[in-house]
């Protein structure tokens, strides 16, 4: 067991920035910065409802998940060509690299684009090319996870899967996102069963603003391996017991939760308590262009608000690797690098 060294509170932000980490909950369309939205809108001749970057940014005042999603889908309408998808993902990788992300499992929402007539091939090949470049030029390993939009029907999810199967080598799993309330996981039981048979990994957003029952349903009916968000779990001791005994990870996104009013303030966030209870929780950025920061910003603000320390930092980074879909050999390598980083940081190596 690695002995985490003591680190002075004022040196913690540097450690948080420096430590290697995995990001497991990032919607690539949520990394579209206003500058890139405007650049692509101009290049592709797409009209957008905002006159300037500043006007667009000032519309990022959300009251719940749906008010965010309306703007998020509008922003994604500027993505037309393979190169657009490539540039969006490449810009994310540059940010991830400067945050010392060494591995990213990235959500994409094909239905947001295929519904506008963009071919599945254009979407997936653009994203996959950025993933290859990230490995080669930035030494970041990555994988794509195709998300079904839960406000649409299961039949539409099946059709989307069908369109994506020719590109199956380019994604490792499926997820479930978009408007949670009124769209329980069990609505997608059959398509998730098919994906399981295809050997794909399974994850789902649950318990972001939806009820605890949705988390149970994602686990028991869909059979997911990770819960995205899942912050409502802390209200159910049986669920906490279940998650911790099975080491089922929760990919938590603190700045997102505050921006979407799941918690009134970061100081009220329950990630510290869940970590103390032994849950495999991780910190992620969700939609960093919309929620006020990339992964390191999430770490820094959360640690400051909740007064977390180096032990929490080590656990969160370790959890991020443990919760990933990488191989056991690769995880061991990351654990070693994480330990070395902590030792180097305190100058005790
Ligand atoms: N929740 C649900 N759907 C989403 C989100 C989210 O936080 N971000 C992008 N799609
Ligand atoms: Zn999300």
C-alpha cells in the first residue's frame, strides 16, 4: 500500500495539476469553446442565434440540465465536416495534455449530428483521427464511448447502433445521456442487452438530477459497469454499500453539478463524503467549455471548497485509473507513475 506523504495546503494545487490522471466523463461536444463555435460557424456558413462570443458566453447561465442541453445542442450544430470533429477533439486533447491527463474515455453524441444529416462515418473518423494523433503526439491514450440520447426512443438508439457498427473498432462502449427526468434507464434495456452481446462496455448517466431508482435500474436492468454522476447515491445506504462492495465507479463532475444546480455550492458537494466512505469516485469535467473549467480546475476548486488533502488527491487519481477500461497491465504502470509523482513532489525519492 502506497504511503501518501504529507503535503502543505498551499502546495496542493501544484500537486493536483502535476499528478497523472484519467478523465472518464467528458462529452466531446461539451468541449466546444465559443471561439471554436464561431470559427466553425463562419467556415461552414451555419447561422447561430448569438451575435458575438461574449453574447454566447453570457447565455451560459443554466437553471437545470435541460436549460444547458438546449444551448449545448445548438452549439454542436456548427460541426459539419470530418475536420470539424477532428479539431474539436484535438483542442480538447491539448487542454487535457496541459492538465496531465494521460488517458481519456470520451463520450460522443452521434444522434445530435446524424439527425442533421451528418454521416456517422464523418463523426467517428474525425474523432478517431484526433485520438490517434493524441497517442502519437501527446502520449495520451484514449477511447470513444457512443452515447444514446435518452430523450429519443429506443428504436432510434437501435438505428444509431446499426449505423455505428461498421466503425465498431473505433469505440469501446456505449453510454446514456441527455434529459434524465422522465427517461429511466430501463427504457433502453433491449439496446443495452444487444450492446453487451456485442462485447461493448456499458455506462450510463444516472442520479445526476434523477432519482435513486434510476441508479439501481442502470445497475440492475442495464448492467452498467460505471455510473456517470450518481451523486444522488449518498441518500441510499443500501446503494452505497452495493457500490462500495462491488467497487462500481461513479464519474463525478463537481463544477457541472454546481452549474446545473444539483448542489447550491461546491462546499455542499458530497464527493468528499463518498470518498471517505470508500466509494470509487472520480473527478471529471463533463462539459468543460460550458461549466467553468477543465479537469484540473475541477480538482482545484473542489479541493479548496471541501478542504481535501493529498490523501484524497492520491485516491482520486488512483480511482481514475482503476475505473478506466484500460488493461490491468496498463493500470499497474499508471499506479507506479502516480506513486513516483507523489514521491518526487515531496522530494523524498
Ligand atoms: N448530463 C446529461 N447529458 C449530458 C450532459 C450531462 O451532464 N452533458 C452532455 N450531455
Ligand atoms: Zn455527462
